[in-house]
C-alpha cells in the first residue's frame, strides 16, 4: 500500500501540472487567434477537453504499468487487458461515473479513488476557467 500512496501522489502532481499547463497555454493562445470572439470559446472548450483526455491517458498508462509490471492489484468484472480498457476505466474513474462493469482490486482501489477526487477538482477548475472565458468573449460585440 505505501507504493500505491506514492504513485497516487505522483499522478496527482502530474495531472495537476498538465492541467495547469493546458490552461496556461490556452490563456496565452486564445487572445491571439484570428477568429471571432465567440468562436474563441469553442477553442477554449476543445482545448480543455484535450487537456482532460491527456490527464485520463496518464492515469490509464499508470494503471497499465501498475497492473502489468508492478503487480499492485488487478481488475475484476468485464476486464480485457488492453489500453482501450485501461483508458475506459480511467475515464470512468476520472469523471466519477463508476459504472461498475470493471472494478479495481488491491492497491489499485486507492489510486482509483484518488483519480476520482483529482478529476473532480480538475473539472471544477475547467468550469471556472470556461466561465472566465465566457465573461471575456461572449458579450463582445462582433463586427460583420
């Protein structure tokens, strides 16, 4: 279990830094795009979505390595040992959906719980970032 705590902390730091950098890059790129102000919101949404997908992929890679190489636990249910399943399970955990068709066993349960909490925080951060972008770009009078 101590290894699981260490991996969970490393994943939280990694995903938080990835999210921070994603939002920072969006903040610097979006104002310079030569598109209408309201269209910039679409760039914000798609950029934030891509950032979340990268964070989910980090957790999916971690589950793959921790399951197949570090033997920190296993998965029950309709589990198939391929990256698509790890990505699906990670997305399910990150978004706190928890369908239950695949479930972690052993120390992977701790990492799954931490991913759900981390995902909740990152989604909240994205929501506030999107809100600020809407304030900035939505009410701008566009010229035809």
